[in-house]
């Protein structure tokens, strides 16, 4: 069975600085998808970025980028030029290519942004 | 642009009571999901429906039932609520496979307390 581990329950960053959130996963599959979701205090889950395992190029979305290390099964999220609005819970998630249609989430990292 | 709508937002039940959580999406998505979110546990899949007329168990289905009423609506029922079911419940939808093109869209959640 696949698992997703986020070892940092909480992180903090100064406004305008850069922060990296860690995520590792375990799978025996060779192809899959990885995601980062953001959950602000409103509780709405928002997709931040996604990575397809067969693509070696790291995904980027504006200030958000990932460092995908397939051999190490690592999928970290880098937030550049942090803003107060980035404060939220961040969840790493894994999705198989199979037809199970299930998304497996990590336990989350709470990010605080200080002015 | 309603997206995924969940009702109610808050609910308090006594042990043994029953209730149904409602979820509707207006994006014409094929797949719908129910997750529960507990502190330190991340999101866990309760049930999902890959298409109208089908439902499947997720990681933690015990104590729950679901109904995919039509393509728009997917309800979650607690027949006899237990304190262990105190949680925040999220409904989500997606276009379906392939996952790279169909991220999850979440509702705002329902905070359920069972006393």
C-alpha cells in the first residue's frame, strides 16, 4: 500500500522569504501523480501544484515549485517570496495511475508566515 | 461558480442519532468522494463514487453509507452516530481519470460533533 509522510507538523517563514515543505512517499508503482494542496482557515482545499512521475522536469506554478526526487521518493514544495496569504495547512498527496481513483494524503504541515 | 456545496456546515449529534450529509457539485464531474479529516491523521477516504450509479469503499467506511443520487449529488449517512465519528467531513469531486487532468475540487467541509 502507498503511504505519504510529512515529517514537519509546523513550519514558519518571514514574509518575502523562501520556505520548503517536505514530503516523502512509499510506493512500488513506477508511474503516479503527486500533489500539494493548501487548506487555509476557511477549510477549503485548494490545489497548489501537481507533478506527474514520468516527467523529470519539476513542476512550477508562479511562486510555488517542487523538487521531485523519484529515486529518493521525495516531493518537497518550495514557496518563494512568501506572503501572509500563504499561511495555511499544506497537504502532500499521492494518486495511483490505476483505476482505484483514490487520493492518499499526508498528515499536513501548518505554515505560519510572519510579517 | 458554486463548485462543491456541502450542507450543513456544523452539526452536533447525540450518540445513536442518525443524519445525512449532503453534497452537490455543478461542474458535471463524474467522480465524487467523501473524506474525513482528524487532527494528526490527514484526510482519509470514506467512500467514493467513480460514476453515477457506482460506489466503493475507501480507507475508513465502517459506520457510514453513501448514495450517489444522480450525477450532481453524493450523500453520506451516519445510521447510528458514535463519538469516534466526531470529525470534519469533506466532499470532493473530480472529472475522473486521468488524474493529471482532474484534480479534486473540495467543498468547505462539515464539522460534526458526536456527544
